[in-house]
């Protein structure tokens, strides 16, 4: 059974897409820790990030780097933090989160409630910065 992320890649579920190529897809997290919180996934469905083939994993980080640089340009942050948890969805993914301190990347804190127009606006800003 396809994961929710595979359904997003296949267009079965809408997303706030930031970028994609033949191997990867980046989109805004709809339950973000901060505005600009983005998920980067391989299109190939692999449950655990350390089971992703070496070349695909290396390419995923290079793809994520481009997205992180764009996030850094449009979000008021000191850095773009990177987190890999892998427990929420059984599809390898990287969180890119604008941060100003260590607590900004604490997944136990309440998530932001952003409107679809706020998410759409942020996605457009990040895309424009690519």
C-alpha cells in the first residue's frame, strides 16, 4: 500500500510543492514547527532512510541543500536545521526547518496552524528563491 508521501508524489493528494525532479520531491509540512518547514523525500518509496541506496541518498542531500538555501533566503532564521526521524510516515524523508535556537527543532512543541493561503504564499516564496 502506497504511503501518504507516494500519494502526494503521484498527485493523488495535494501538496504545497517546492520542487521536484526525476528522483526527489520537496513540499511544505502542513503541520510545521516554523514557517518554511519543508519535507524532502525520494520518489522511490523506502521506509527507512538508511535503507535508501547510496547514490539516491547522496543525491537526496544535494537536492535538500538547494531547498535549504532557498528557505534560508526567505525565512528569518539563523540556520536551516535538518532532522531525520522516520517514525511518522514509513517513507524516508528529511525535515528542513528554519531555526534560530536549539528549541526551534523540538518536535514535542506545538505545531503552527497555518492557513492554506499562508502555506501557498510561503511555497511560492521558496520556489522563487531557488
